[in-house]
C-alpha cells in the first residue's frame, strides 16, 4: 500500500518529503551502478575527500536495501558491514582506500525511500 494516496507510482515521488533535485546536478558523480532504474538523483556534490549524493528511490527500505547490496558490489565496493533497523538501513563500504556508506531511510510514503551515498578517503 502506498503511503501517498493518489500518487502515480511511475511519477517522481512528490509529496513524500524528499528534497527537490538541485539544478545542474553532475550525475556522473554517482557511480552508474548506483543510478538504479526508477531512482532520481536529488543531490550530487563533490568534496575535497569524496562525494555526497542523495537519490529518491521508488521502493520501501527493505527492497531498496536488497537492490543496493547488489549495486554496491557491481560498482566494485566491498561490503564491510550492514545495519538494518527496518525503517532505515546502512551499508558500509570500502574500495581500495575509499570508504563510504549507503544509507536508506523511509520517507513519509511507505513505497519511497531516500538513499544517501557518501565516499571519502581517510586522512593519512
């Protein structure tokens, strides 16, 4: 059951409490393997030590978690650990000297999540 009555499931998750996509996003900052069909990139920023991104995903937390487990491996990351509390979940990652995470949080709609992706190089 959708948490947003009357919302077209194929449409952008408006009304679900997700941020509005920022203008002139650099989509290339998000690895292609993490740009899953149906997701919308909302934020993509490069920082001196890595990348911050947020994506709107048309799935609940559990379905998004399963999809992102596969996606991070396809992007060449090793899953270091995972935490799943039901209403949110985190996957902690490593690829060579880059550390990161994918955090999935439920929105106000049962069938829409926000997915945060962060990478960073640890200080030497």
